[in-house]
């Protein structure tokens, strides 16, 4: 007579345990989710250099443009409209070719309004442009 333990060894396996297969699938999914963004951003760039040095900008040549969240524009703390701003900037460029502009945008200003302001600077052919920021405190 066969014992019960021997009968179990001779019977065929009627179900396949898929738990290890699912574990493997989830591990592979996590690995691909982690490595895919790294592959997209891993661009090997060599930044070009220039032998020309940047000319120093004196503070008298720097003009300040402030724009708040209500899109009110101020040039050197004087209110100005966008159309008049372009004309004033072109006049400043004609008077002084080395004029530089610092833009002080509000934190909540839509990006499109900042781009519109920078387009006005480009139309006035002012290439020395900076954006004022502040250091974040934790």
C-alpha cells in the first residue's frame, strides 16, 4: 500500500503559482519607471566657450523694469505703458549702446507677460538683460 506522502509526489500539479511572476513583473516595472526619466535627461553637452570677455556694466547704465501681478509696468519706478516702454527703451539704446536692463517680475506674474516684456526689449535691441531674483530661505 502506498503512503499518502508518496501519492502526493506522483500527482501532477494542476495550478501554476503566478505570485513570483507578478513580483518579477512589478520589479521590472519599477526599474523601468525609475530609469526612463534618467535616460531622457542624460544629454551629454559640451558648452561652447568664448575668448571675448564680458564688458563690465556700470550702475549708471542699468535700467530697472518692474512688473507686478496686475501687469502694471514701471521703468525706474515711474509708471509706463507697454507701447511707451518700447519707445523709451529704443531711445535709451540710441543714447547709450551699452544700456542694460534688470527685470523685476512679481512671483505670481504669468510667464506670458514676462515674455511680452522681453519681446519689447528685443524690439528695442537691448541685449544686456537680467532678471532679479532673491535667495529662498528655508
